[in-house]
C-alpha cells in the first residue's frame, strides 16, 4: 500500500485549495509549501485538474527524500499522518469503558510514531486546516483531535470507501468537537429518564426478590437515549418505529419508552393467568407491544417492540421484515418514514451468525429498509463468558464493517455522550439511508439473571461493579456540581416515580388476571382467531373463467418489441397452448393464475427465496430477461385492472435470516400473500429456529396471527440425502390445536385453491406446502381451466377410478407417491386396490377420511404408504392422530439419512416400498 495514501483520505480539498492559493499568489503560502509546489510544477509533465489531489500526493511520496520537500514541509506531512492516525485509530484509546482498563493497542498515538517530537509542539502547522481549524500549533492540533476522537465517544469510520460519507462524518464530528451541548431542559429530561430507568429496576429488585427480570442496571443510559432518538426522529418526519431486542432491559424499555402499564407488568410478575383462553402466553420479558404516542412537540407516532423468544438476535430479521412491510404498505418508495431499531447484546451480536445475514440484506432491493440503528447493550460478559472468550474480533460490532457502517463506542456512564451519539446515528441514517452502530459500553450489575452469582466467574470485575455508581447518580452529581439542579430536584423525581409504581402495584394485586395487549392490532383489525374446526370449513376460492383468461393473456404473451432467448419464447408459447388449446394446465400455470387472481382482487403478493424468480427447477419464470440487455420483465406486473402489487425477489443465500424477514413481513401485512420458498425443502432446516420459535407457536405464545407461506420442494427422485425430503415429520410434530396448515397437493388446481384460500379466509395461519419437483413437468399432473374457476381446495381425494365394492386394500398417501403407486397398480392390473390422497395433513380432515373409509365395505387391509423412511414422513403422525384403522406400513426401512446417495440404490428402495403396497407378505 502506498505509504502516502493517507493524503487522499485526509481531506480532499486541503491540497487543492492550498495549490490554488499558490497559483493565484505564490507568496501567500508558507515558504515550504511554496517550494514544494514549485517542484511539483517543475516535475509534472502533464496535469489533470480532476486528479490534482492524487498527483500531488504521488509527487510527495516519490520526492520525499530530496530537497524539494523541506524539513518543515515533511513535518506538515507528518502532522497529516498524525491526523489520519487519530481518525483511524483514535477509537482504540478512548475513555469508553466505565469498569475496566482498556486493552493496550500498538502502535499508540504518541507523536514520535509520526516523525514528530516535543520540539514541534509549539510549531504552527497549516495541516490544521484539514480538521477545519485555522493554522495552529501541534499541541493545539493534538488537543483538538483528542477531544474529538479519544474521550467518551470513539468513532470507527475510516474504512468507509465513499468520500462523501467520510467527509460528512468528519464535519459532523467537528460540530462541538464531538462533545454534547444540551440545554438545561434537555439535561433535566435526560436525568428524568435516567431516574425512571434506575428507579424501575430498584423497585422490582425490592418487590420481587430473586425473580428473573434481566435487569438493565449498568446500561440505564439507553432509556434517555431511546427517548431522545424517538423525539428527534419524529421531528425529522419518522412516523413509525419498529424495535427488536432480547430480554435484557426489555421490561424497562416497555415501561419507560413504550408506556406499558406497570400494573400489567406486576401482574406478570405475580404469575397470574391470562384473560384469554386460546393462547398460552410467554414469559414477561419476551412479550411485545404496540403503542401510539405523542411526542413533546405534538407529533403522533406509532412504536412497536416485536415479541421474541430466547433465541438471541432472531428478532433482528423479523423487525426488518415488519419495517419493510410497513414501508411498502403505508409509505411506498419512502424508507424514511419507518425506522427500525435493533438492540443487541455484545456476546450475541458477535456470536450469532444471523447478524451477518441481516447485515447482508441491508442494501438489497427486496430487503432494504433505509438503514437500521443498531444499539449494543455491552455488558462485557455473556452468560458467564468473558469477552476475550466470546469473539476473535477487536469489537463485538466488527460485523458493521461488512457494509461499511460507522460505529460509535460510547461510555454508558456518560448519559449525555450516549444521547449525543444517538443523535449522530439518527442524522447519519436519515442522510444516507444506511446502517449505523452504537456500542454502549456498560456492565451487568447482577448475573445473567437476578438469581445467578456472577462472582463465580468474574470475581474481580464484580468487586469493581459493586462499588460503582449507577449512571443516574453519576449524572446527578455532574449537574449538582454545575449548579444546574439541587438535591431536592432529584429526590422529587424519584419519589414521584416510586409513588406511582406503588399505586400501580396495589391496583394490580386487586386483579385476578393478566391482560396481554395485542401486537400491531391496527394491522389485524377485522381478522378473527379461530380453532382447527374453523380451519377445516370450506372457503369460496372460485374465480371466474373470464378473469382467469385475462390473467392468462398477460402471462402467455411476451412484449413484441423485445428479444428473448428461444427457450423462453417456447415456454411462454407452451403456456398459451395449455390454456387456450389443450385445457391441460400444469403447476406453474396454477401458480401464476393464483397470483394473478389475487392481484386482481386487490391482494399484494410477495415471494422471496433463493432463485425464486426463475424457480430452482426452472418452472416459474415469473421474471424473464431480455436477451441482449438482461432487462427484467415481470409479466404479472402488467395485469390490467389489478390493484394488488406483485413483488418477487431472488434472495441472498440465506434461509435463517430471509425466512425471519418474510415472517416479519407477513406479521405486519396480512393482506399480502407472503411466500418464502426453499431452494430445496431440505434446506429449510437452515431456518429451523424461525420455524420452531416463531412460525409454529407465535400465535400461542404472543397472540400473533401470521399468514406466511413456506413452499418446500419435496420428493424422492434419487437426488441424494440433501435434495429429497423437506422433513415433513418435523412440521407435523410441531402441529397442535390451531397453529398452522400443512399440505401436500397432487394437482395444480388444488394448489391454486390452496393459495387463494390463504388470503380469502377471515383469519391467518402459517401454511406449509410440500411442493413437487419431477411432477412439475409430469403430463399426468394437470388440471382443467374449469377446475380452477369453479372448484375449491380439497383436503382429500377419494379414488374415483375403482369399483369400491371390489376393493380389498385401501391405501392412504400424500404427494408424489400417489402417482408412483397408481402407475404400479395399472401395470399390475390390480382393481382391488384403491388409493386415497390426503392433501391436507393438518388440520387432519378426520371426518372426511371416516366417510371415505365407509365407502369401501369390503376393505380389510389399510395401508399407509410413503416414500420417506419409516422414521420420517407422516407415518408417526398418522399413527398418533388417526387410529380408526390398523395401519400396515409400506415404506423404506428406518434410516439415519433421508435418502441414499446412490441413484440406483434409491430407486431400488423406492421400488421395494411400492411393492409393499400390493404385497402383505412384504410388511416390515
């Protein structure tokens, strides 16, 4: 790397202005600079006005050892290097840690490391102009730099490659020398919020001794900072806030930022039952809240704290999805109106890989939200793990460098510095629409929870913490010393807040039940919560043939003024033939017609996942590319008269983060058909935490409905262990009461009606669909236009090809295996075997199955057939949930892996499973 590369980063206008001054009046510049520029003019054979800064820097680098660069001028360059050193490394030498000595970093900012000495301290240097002050002594320059970069706020930003952003940050830091300047009223407001934060924790510690609350103590300054952030953001036009955080400090934030009734919080501490029967609730420090507030200046705002499980950082993806949904719904093309705030723990932000996935979404078209303010409540210790054992990076926030986001490290004991840093972060986000991180260096007063003994693992640290004043008392002492308040002012604040808590505690204990306030109830107005009985009721999903024809005309015709590759042209022509000539529509047509019909009815459609625009198996082609320019054409976006919007996005190579995002999107916009498709269904286990902790139980834990749809390609075609099974058994194990739909369709029309049903109900449930692979192009897997127009979703399909009185063996199965079994039946000429398809596994249509069984009076052999191994698939689920018959199993043996790696072995095993359907003697 060029050793003078710092010259370009120092200040792009400094050299240019000095050189222009020299050109206008050589005698007006300092003699050393004059001599340098004379040499520069002499040495340059060509001169480019646009690149003059780079040319000057290169000239200095190449001529630093000759007389053209005098000793004085060399010192000027050394001062520039010193300035660059503070900007690049000053954050390593700050006073940001309230309870520990900083680790030693090398090299230091000692002037000797920059070719300067004590003899230079009183020398005046023009390089001061780079930091926007007049030429002054080296000592004054150092004092100025130390004030900006090495006090209670350390700033990392010099890795940012955009000169405009770097210059903006440097100018911003120059305002007040990066030191807070607040009015008396603002200082009193900060003190008031600090008092609320401290008093709240003290009250709970006294009234609920030993109960878990995941105290904020040691990081209380986040409360005045969040308060100031919301107030200032509202002044800048932000109307909605979406916040996610883990459990530490959550109750404090709920009470003192979101205004949650402390009566309700006390009721949760007292362990009372809930006022509603249809959900089981969650621990108090996992619950969310939506509130409408009015700022001190009268701005009306909506604030949301998303519920989350103990799986740290998962909620970060969810709030991004919620934010994007709100932006798309309420403020199209304006990201500034909804602000996401993600609060992290230091161990979690460094250790949880989902953070990298979320950060990588930040600037992608399908997932960006106009910048997130990330705040780390840095306890400097995990559960019991010291930070040195918790990460390899210098800072827990080093993931910020992935997207070149600035990071501010702040001493949590200095409340004014914390509020000041928050203001900087807000201004940056609003200016550039990018992420910004605040690392709030504090401590954790107690153990991981209030019942732990932290001295087991950090005895020295906790001796220091035990003697350390809280941020409120530190700030109170500061204001007292400045003569801005007296002791009675603080006592009054404390007494008033504590008295209010006492009253609410007394009132809370008069109530028998705990009230849970719904999350985002405005978005869910008009939707009802239902049981599994209601979930099984028929829904009108018909759509007139004329409307289907309108959709077909759009998706079957490419723009005539653009050139497409021949395969795309053929594919679109085949669609036209299906609909308008043969009346045999395949899976892809069913999907497009479902989306188009919903768009015409005013519903939005959002699809995301890996390669979804084309489809992993090249069946969808929702987006086609112009051959010569790669211009994207989305045919469904041209649907005349459609009031809904169609959006489809190829995602980053992530399951965990993207499914979390899409779950959040569906949570905030129930009138959008929100679909996440796995590249292969097997890969959904990369998002298992989202499935286990949110999708399957969000309604039961948090009273949140969600209509997210998961499309999981599933089927045994000999592609190996990782491309066969979507792990049907895992989803079925998660099913209970009324939590979600699970389906495995065998006809395009049934899939069409299933997708339409998802939007046409008066409620929302997650929908898991095991979608086909080889069946996408199977000539047997087709439906007529009439089945789309007049049909409905069928939970089961009886066998209509047999004489029911002749049937001895009644086979039940799902999905692709139906076609394998019926093909074998036809080959064998077996008229005594009927095959029943179960299209919806949960809620299981038991009454329909009973009715089907009753139609076969002579059947005495009941088979459950599956292509999955015995210990996988739906077998165990059917045994547990459908015991009207005694099953005979036709399947592979139990295996550890879902499928064999050898194509030959896999086909042999499947053939054996099919034979078992027709031969009782092969029963395992």
